[in-house]
């Protein structure tokens, strides 16, 4: 089985873009509300958990054939 290089590149770019968006958002929240590392870690954990829960792999809305 061969690797799909274009798919791999697109996945890496998507991952990096999402990481950058998360970091910018969390930095803004931390500076605006003056939050420390613990509250920001909790918010980040909630965001990651929500993203996993609503993902296509886990979603009950997914159509099964």
C-alpha cells in the first residue's frame, strides 16, 4: 500500500492551521481575562474534548450503511 503524499501534506497543513487558531484564541482569552495556566489548560481540554465528541468518528449523526 502506497502513501498518498498529497493527502498527508493536506492533513499536516490542516493540523498546523488548527493548532495556530487554537493558540491564538487561547492567547487572546488568557490576555483579555487575565487567566493563568490552569484555567487556560481546562479551557483547552474542553475544546479538544468537544472537537473529539463532535467528530465524524464519534458522532451518532454519522450515517451507517
